[in-house]
C-alpha cells in the first residue's frame, strides 16, 4: 500500500482534521422527545414505542419454548422507523434461562408521486445469525400491519430460510405479533408470537 505522501494530490483533507463530536441527532421511541415524527409515518404512529412482554416460539426448534422479548420501534425525524428486538428464553417458572434471538431492521412506508405515504410498506430485518428478510407489506387501518418476505437470504452458516411472514397489531393497548418462517421446503410454519405491553413512549 502506498504512503499518503505518494498521492500527487497531496494529503487527504481528513488526515489532520480535529476529533469529531458525538453523533448530533437523536433517535427516540418517545414522541414527546427528539425530532418531530415525519408526516409519512403518521399511519404507523401507534407502533412507535418501547414494548416488553412474553411469547411462545416453535419451528424450526424441535420443541416449543417460552420467551420474553423487548421491541423498540423508534425514529429520528426521517421517513422510516427503526426496529430492534431482543428476546431471552424463560424456564418453567418464567425466570431468564438464556439469551435468544436478536433482530434489527427498518420499516419504511412507500410514498406516492406527491410524496405522501400510501398503505404499502417495505421493511428489512436482519439477525446476527446470518439471515436477512426483505418484506413488502400493507398497513390496515392505524393498528394493523401485515408483511410477507419478498426475498430472504442467509450466509453459508446461517439458517436456510426460504420464506417469512409477520403480522403486527395493536389490541387493547398491547402490541401483538405473529412471525412465520419456512426453512427449505417446509412451507410457512409458526415461529414466534407474543403480546407486549408498552413500557415507554
């Protein structure tokens, strides 16, 4: 690799630049703080918040299992939501047993020619286990979201997903969801479902 002194254009402008201050923009799940919610996200407003609760998982595990989960749905003023979920397994007494699935992604409403949100959605969700799910979906009223994977991918050592579907709804002030996946030729089968209560936002 050549030395920066070999560059005929001289040293790059960042070479001796002063240190950078902390990231100046706030990401928030609390609509009372931070940037204003982008108008395109008004149809998803009920989902913004910090949620925590319990659920049950199954396929592709060999046996069903109980878990607890925390989901954070936040924004920074731009026309997309950040989706972060972390879950942990529970023993028969409801005590933490071990860490479990972690997910991160983004939800984005599709805009029309007038730059206004339609009821169509796009989303991407990835895991540290080497899987990625690219969703197309629809909002149904202000409290229901249905998404089905348009494409899935996995690393050579990742779970060989071949399909996925997610349903989200706000029912009696709680966030309910169901996640189905297919592995290989299995077809879609129940993977995880839960009821989460709002604890922030």
